[in-house]
C-alpha cells in the first residue's frame, strides 16, 4: 500500500516524464501531444466482439502513451492522472457529442465541430438523444461515465483504482465546459476471472462471459442518464463487450431498469462459442442468439445507446477504422 508521503512526493516533485523519462517533468510536451494532440477517433478491434458498443479512443497504445498508462496503473505515478483524464474527456466528447451540448451557442458549435472531425462527417448520429443547450446536457439527463472495474485484488496490490481515478478527472474536465457529467461506478465483478495476459480474443471473451454485473440499485441510476463505459485501454474489446452486456441486462430491453433475459441470451451465444458450450434454452430463443438474427436490435435496445471511451487502443484498431 502506498504511503501518503509517496503520493505527495509524486505530485510535488515529479522525478521524470511518465512517457519518455525526461527528468523533472510529469509529462513532457512531446508525450502530451502523443496522448492528446490528435482528434479522438472511433476504433474497432479485429475481430470485433459481439455486443461491443461504439468505442472512441484518444491515442494508439504504443511508445510514450503505453509507458504513461503503465506508469500510472502499475507504478502509481498519480501525477499523470490529469493528462490521462483530459485525454479520456476528449474521447468522450468525440463519442457522445449530442449528450455534451453546453450552454452557449458558440460552445454548441465547438462540440459539433469536434464530433465532425472525429467521424469525418457533417453531422453525427444522435442516437435518439435530444440536446438541450439551455440545460447544458442532453434532455434525457446527465452523461454517466461508468468505469470498467478492476479486480479487487488488483486494486489492493496497486493501492488505487486507475480507471476510476481517470474517470473522475475526465468528468471534472467535461463539467468545466458546462456539460452535466457524473461518474457512476456501478459495475462490479461477480466472479473471479483468469489473468487476461497471453489470451487471444476468443479466450478473453470466454474468460469474461458473465463476469460483471451492475450493483444493487445501479440500474435505477443508469436509467436516469446516458451511459458511457470508460476504460484506460481497449485491445480485443472483450472487457467492454462484457461491461455493455451487464448494463443491458440490468436495464432491460427498454432501458427501464428491469431484467433483460433476451439481451443476456444474445451475448452468451457469442461468448460461449469460444469455449464450445451450449445452453439448454428453448429453440425459439436459440434462433435469436446469433449476432445478426431478427430481433437482436430490439433485444438490445436501450432508451439511450451505450457508448464507450478509452484513453488508448491497439494501433491496428485505428488502421481498420471504417468511419
């Protein structure tokens, strides 16, 4: 467990840049530009796991960005959280501009311009959300940043929860522009999972299937706003797909906070193929489990579409961007 004196020392007297090692700076200008200098973009892992929401990332996971994320997560370089949170806020803006409409007409134009640059279009899909500039948020309620949870043992070993810490900074950054944003840490692990290191995409999907759930009372909180799942990194997309499944299951097919049995079935089929398992459901339900089966969109429907935002993504997921 880190001591308070070590945290204070990191904040006041940074030893070296978290990205490249330049002395006496938290993050040098070059590494800061690598992290937040480009417009965040939508990324798609290959193969893309079923149930994965639209994911936006601030930077490719390589070189200085990789070093900074690892320094914050594994070595407790807490002073990096400001830069990482700012990068995550940019990814949230790019992925959910219609829910981050702010008070002034000028700010509305800025947010819309950011979204257009990220998608390469003259306008984005609103996903059914109505912007209300007078309220500084979408008409459906606040944007809720839902951190992907770390395993309890990992939080204890690191002495902090890196994703939740970054999400808090990102929310504060977005609120400064007038948007209504809160962090909603409602996801938790309901069973242990194996270490993901060394697993391929199919094995990760099977390892995580059914591992997450929304805590008691969490569905009512999520039903009041627009959900953005947040994480520090996406590689195969398996973790975000499982997080989305848990949220959909808790909120029900219409986002009302009820049970979503059909949503669970849609996800389980895809995940269980990886470990060659089958379920003993009715034949009528089995016909709907495939990813492209009729009725899947209705089973997965939510009042507000789930989005996801991360600090970094695997470089090849940027290369396969098909926006």
